[in-house]
C-alpha cells in the first residue's frame, strides 16, 4: 500500500534568516490522510500541486480549502485532511520570518497567495518541478525565490529577534523579567512582549502574543 512520504531538508545559508527548514510531502491519494496542526508561532510558505486538502478549525468548525499559500501564524488547532494525490513543497519560517518578509501583511489565522511573496513565475516553476517528480529541483526553486524576496528590517525587529530566540530556547518557560533581561542584553529597552502568557512559547496558546506583535 502506498504511504505518505515526508522529507525534511536543511535550509541553505541564503535563507536561514527567515526559514528554519524546507520540506516535501507526497500524498499518493490511496486513502484519506489526516493530521492535527497545532499553533507553533511560525508561518509557512507552501506550493501545492494536485488535489487540494481541507482544513477544519478545531474550535470553530470553519472549513477551508488548502491548496498552498503563504500561511500566517496560527492561534488555533486545525485538522487537515488530504483526499486524492498531491505534492506540497514547503518552507517553515522562523518565528520572525513573516515579519521580515512581509510586515505590511502580517497574517494571523489566514493565508495569502505565494505569488504575492515570490512572484508568479517562481511559483509556476516550482509547481512544474514538483508535478514531474523532481522534488530536489522544486525545493531548490522555492529556496532560491525566498532568497531573492525582499527583506524588511527595523531596529524594533532586530531587538525582538534575540528575545524571541531566548523564549524559544527556554520553550516558553520564561518570566517577564527574563524577557526584559534578554532585551537589554540585545542592546535596547524591554521588548513589548505580552506579560499575560507565561509558560507559552512564541506561538503557544493563547494566541502566541509574544510573536504577534512583531512588525518591521
């Protein structure tokens, strides 16, 4: 019986400022496949070929089609179902990746077309490579497109990057005073991180507030 294939690949140096890792998922379509997606404080970029999946908000019951896109930070768990053959080429962003790539449209529980970030030609080239089974080329094309994507930097964002790194390293088990100390060590005043969510990672429930305030 055909099974779902998942491959995780390291990010090249050219995109490590915004991408944690790249991945490929191939669904043979022999039978439905379901996965539970939990909030993790990270956006993603996905080019999808084949049958679209279906996403169901576990809290509201809202249903949406999933055929790729620049997906923003999630604040609620989602159940994704894939029926029919498909291949998805994806990039998992760093906690600050979305703010650095697209601060003018910081997505939360929503999705935008990949072409708005890397252009339609790059998306089409990646999709063609995936459709012919050349996953290596597809991943490389997506990585190259993200390397060329504009970066938006600001003093506030650069201050928050090491702070979020510290919160991430401690798996969210930090006090407000620890966050303030990390901000001062980074060369600035205390970062505007929500004090109301101790014990939560940057994208943890409720709402990943430590991350949602990141804007360039």
